[in-house]
């Protein structure tokens, strides 16, 4: 169990990465909660078409995940992280210019797809760096610290955008996002030293190298079980916001407050919940978190005003607190030391592809079930239950030889010395 002083002694690079996430996520979350709304309303894009754009973004991001994992194993974690942030900042500058001057959804979609790829390069590299720096028994708290950083950003971003969007054009929000990404690139370049694991390899990459991870049956079941959950999580940034504004009738500013509440709950409750869930087997922890998602989204179907949406946001955020750090911790447990980036990237393919399918599924269901909110959000909850049963099955596998195999692997991993 995590002690009250459990964060003491973490390598300072973990803290820097958490701080970097506060900055970059603040910029990103200024834009994303309102993107689907403005594509639908200002550019005349149907929700099905918005779903396709989100699908293309996340499919491209899935390839970015595996590329980022491979690059971080071969080039090091640090160069992948700072370069991806710098390039993404430049793409946000382009989006700022294009959205204010060009009436072309195709150009905007292309830039969003490129941005998704660059953002996805960062994630497996940063997750692998944390696994390099932190011993197995403390990784759950380290990944929780990263989540707190991200969600502080999700708290600040929607609050800021709620004020800015009243007086500024939507395109200007991309300029703010650009500044945050470029700032993080500079911080990582100047202050984060690469762990320099001896396991980092430099031989030529062959696509068949990726097939080796699928011999790990536990990891394969885990990834397949996580795919439907990704679809459900993907509803938050598109279907939920559009439904809340157009069907329930709340304002865009109130949507910003809901997303800010999501971030605040993570910041306040992530560590206490991490201390509690660390007592239990991770597959069953993941199953319980997925059940929270199912209940939380089903509640949306009964929303007649903002307070039912608040209830939904509380329940789904608790599910997020349970599943997000636990998922990354599971990947770190299952991956060999010199293939952590590859495993993080491979898991990212499934989570990103699930997130990609989410808006597409949600857009089609929204267009087809418009006016039947209980059926719409009941369908979303049913998708979450697929992951629930998948994690339960993983728990039964994990309870036997899988658990002892993971434990013996963790005992061979030694933490790196602190950053000088």
C-alpha cells in the first residue's frame, strides 16, 4: 500500500514530466472540448463526419504510438519527447492561421491528424521513461503523479477557454495551445536527462519485431479488453459535449466547467484512490473502473439539466481515476526492460484506436438515435461492459501462472539512480 509520504524520493524527472503535462494539457484542453461543437456548427460538418475526422486522427495517432515506442527504444526517451512537442506546437500555429483564414474542413482535418501523430509520439516515450526511473512497487504512484499533472491541465484549460471563447474567435485558442507545446519542448530539452538504459537498442527495425509482443498472451488479452473501453472514453470529447449543448441545452461555458470539474476530481482524489486500489489485483481494479464508466454514461441518458451531467461526470471521473494509471502500470509489469517503449506503443495502438472509434461510433449513434437519449447512452454503457468482462477474464488468467510470471519479472528490474 502507498504510504502518506509515498511521493518522496521520486526521481526529479518524474516531477518535471508531470509539470510539463500541466502546461501542455492546459493548452490542448483549451481547444478539444469545443472542437466538435465548432466543426459541427461553424463549418456545417455533420456529427457522423466529425466522428470520421476523430477516427482518422486517432488511427494516425495509433501509428504514432507504435512509432514513438520504437523510436524511444532506439533513440532514447528525451529526444522523442522534446521533438514531438516542438513539432506539434508548429502544427497548432498552422491551425491558428488556417481556421481563421481558410474555409476548408479538409485542410483543418489534415492538420489535426498530423497533430495527433505528433502527440502520440510523446506518450510511450514518457511512460517508458517513468518505468525506467521508478521501481515496480512505486510505478502506480508515479503514473498517478503524471495523471494529476494532466488533469490539472484539464482543470485549467476549460476554465481559461470558457472566458476566452466569449471574446475571441475559436481559432485563437490554437495559438495558446502552440505556446504551451513549445514551452514543454524547451523544458524537456534543457532539464530532462535521458535515463540511458543499457537495454536501449539501435539495430535496424523490422516490422516482424512487433510480432514478438503477441506471444505474450496476457498482454494480448489485456489490449483486446481495453479496446472497447477506449471507445467509451472517446465519447467524452465529442458526443458528450455535443449532446450536452444541443440536447440538454447547457452553454459552452458550462461544458468548460464540467471538464474543469473532471480535472479537479482527479487532482483531489487520484492519490487516495491509488493508495486504496494498490491492495488489489490490477485486472479486477480495471474491471471495477470500467463498471463505473458504464454507470456514469448510462446516467447521461436521463439528463434534463446540468445536475445530472454533473453526476455523470463524477462517476466517470472516478472510473478514470481507477483505470488510467492502472492500465499503464499493467503494461510496465508485462514488458521486458529493453522493450518497454514497444509495449507502451503497442498498448497505445489499442487505446488510441478505441478512442478513434469512439467519436465515430458516437457520431453514428447520435445521428441514428437522436431524440432517444436512454437508448443512445445505454448503447455506450453496453460497450463498456464488454471491457468489464474482458478484464474479469484477464483476472482469472492473471491469478494463475501469469501472476507469478509478472512478479518474477518485476524482481529482476532494478531502479536507476536519481538524476544528478
